[in-house]
């Protein structure tokens, strides 16, 4: 996490120096007339605080403001987008008594950052998110810790409220991570199928799945968490555009009722490592690419017969299926190779 510390008083400059040295990955910005109290390495600023915040906002994952909370609220308000996109914001008072988690407590990591600031300076952390205040886990924190995506972030609030109210929540989770994370602290019941859970009479529902559910099965109190456990194997002709790749992937995942949010990575051949369309598709969806040599691809046993085209072009008997298996670390193929236009695609589930 890249952290910016901003101080506008003499004591704040001293406290900021202590934080910068203790946090280990922070940059300190100090009002110019107090730069002498911040030691070497601090960045002095003479202009308006408003302009500094606007400049730094896109570049950092977390902010620690050493000043009054009211000032901070007015400075950051114009830049807020969404709770899963906004950086963590922590406010500390000039005397270093409190470290207040102000914004993006869970997904942005402000609660954790406030605790770190308190530990470094001897302050008291102030955490106001309801689940934390009541020493309860939360579904958004679980998703963050596991690296899962959340289908509809607005529903996190509904499900976390049901935890606080002691209402029953029906869970379908083949990973069993929810049971482990909550370990009896909430009124959760666990079910093997979606239908069984929806018919249970529970007030809320949490499904951990890479499957897309039909709209009629999606109650307002249903939160879907997406484990990133799918790997795409993609082969394509030279010059294939990102739009064509996206269309093929989207159509096949829709046909199989799979969510793109559960894709963890893409596998392909080394010969495609400079393919502009493939790189653009991966970049657009934030997916890492793994490229495999022809010898690695040929070492994998796959159901489809050898491809004469791939063998002639790169010396591999196939690309999509073996790349999906390798990228998934030996996972099971959910989609055998299909060819559509200039694209070949296979999908494997990570064990």
C-alpha cells in the first residue's frame, strides 16, 4: 500500500516523521514553514491543501491526514467514487491521541491502517464500522482477505446488518472459507445447493460461486462472492483484436453460466506474448497472463485432437486446452477447446 501522510502544523510534522519511519512505505508532505521539523525526506508544499490532495489522490492507496476531521472531509469529498475504489483515509489529531478510520475501512484498508498508525505512535485507534465495533467478521473483509470479487457491493451492507441483528443467513460455500472465518460468531446455516438455501426461510443468503444465477433466483438479500478460480486458455491468429477475444469469451462464459469475475488468469503460448489484442483484453479485465513454451504445452494430455495449424505455426499440438490446464495448475477443464473466428478458447477450474 502506497501511503501519503499530510501534515499542516509543527506538531503534525513531527508526528508525520514518526509515522513515515514506522510505516515503512509512506511519503510525508509537510506545510513548507514546518518542513524543518520533519527532517530529511519530507516533501514541503506551499500551495493550497486542496490542490495537493487533488494531485496526490490518484497516486496513493492510503492517506493519513494529521489535522481536523472537518478539513479532511471537505478536501476528499469531491474525489470520492465508490467504496471499492476509494483509497483508505485515516485522520490523526495534532497531539497524536487518536487515529480515526474515516473512509474505506474494510475494502480500502483504513481500519487496518488506523491500527498501524496507533501502534507506531501510541495513539488510540478509532474504528466505527459496526461489525468491527461488535467484534464480528464481515463479508466484505472476508472477500478482501480471500481475494474474492463481490457481485453487488450494495448488498454487503444488507448482509452485514443481518449479522448484527442476529438474523439467519443461509450460506452455500464449497470452499468452506465462510464457516472458518465466522467460526460460530453469527447465525449462519450451511447448505449444499442454492435451491436448498433459498427454500430455508433464512432472512439473507450468501453464495460463494463462480456460477451465474438466473435473475429469478437473485433475492434482494442475496450476496454473491466470486472466488477467482477459473483460468482461460486462449489461442488466436495474429492480429486478432481484443473485441473479438472479448466476444468469444463472453459468449462461452454466458453459455456455461460462468462469471468473468471469477477468472484468475489467462494462459497462452509464448509465441503470443506480444499479441496486442490478447494483451489489451487481459489489461482491460485486470488479468495476469501466463505464457508457456511449446514443449510445456505438448506435455499436457488434453481431450481434443492435435491442431495441425498450431503444430505448423509454433510446434505445439494445441494451445487453448493445455494453456488452461497449466494456468490452472492442473485444474479440470470446464470447457473443451472451441474455435470461433480467429479465437480458440478453453476454460479450466483451479483446484
